[in-house]
């Protein structure tokens, strides 16, 4: 006589179905986690460029307001340089070959001129090392009398994380894989010349 035992457990089909459901759920959770990390990275890059652009623009605007005259040199549409006369001192702002906005003193340039920048190690770097300046454009109105001119500044700062995701003008991020690390901030500001003694 053959006795049948009551067997308990899972069949092979039940195990395969459970593994398929579990794998599908893990795929959904992993994809969601990757998206959260990408959004977080994009936020960090964006915050860094915005904060740095505001700090740089505030500093340059302050120097403009303390200056009596401004002269703009032209190195192309996106890379101009700016000279500010403050009494006997002339400050010059320019972008160096590494994409850093630099500021330094220029010795006695002729009135109304802004010589081509000769950036030295004594010039201070205004932007953070994690960012680079891709556009620094300035235009100045000639003051009728001291303190009545204005300077229009356009500043574009990008994150150095992945500059290969920038468009040809280097002022916008291109969509696609890896673009979460690309961040661009463009600020436009107008500042009035208010004095020449730097006080």
C-alpha cells in the first residue's frame, strides 16, 4: 500500500512568479532612487552657481557704485573687460583663460580708455573654483557729470562639473544623459556711477 504524505511548500512556478514580482518592484524602487539622486545633484549645482553669481555681481556692482567713470574694452560679444575709475585708482575686471573673473589695479591708463587686461598673480579671483564664467559683458553710458553714468552688466556662470553639456554659446544646458550636473546662471544688472573717491 502506498501512503501519500501531505507535502507543504512552494512549487517551482510559485517561486518564479514571486521572484518576478520582487524583481519588478526592485526595478521601480531603484529607478525612483536614481531619479531622486539626479534631482538632488541638479539642485546642488544650481544652488552653487546661483549663489556664486549673486556674490560676484554684488561685488562688481558695489565697485561700480563707488566709481566715478567706467570704460569698457571689447574682447568679443561675451568677453568684454571693464575699467572703473575711483579717484587715482583704476580697477579692471576681465575673464582669464581658465574662465575665472579676475579683478586688479591698472596703473594710470589714459583717461577714457580701458587697456587690454594684463592679468597677473596679484589680481584676485572673484568666482568660486567650482564655477567658471562663460559670459561677462558690460556696456557703459558716458556720464554727463561725475556720478551720473550707468553700467549694464551681464554675467553667466556655469558649474565646472560637466561643461560638455553646454550649448555652443555656453549659456544654456543641453538636455540628455548627465545634464543633471550642468547648471547655468545668468544675471543682468544695472548700476549707477555715484562717485570717484571710493568712499
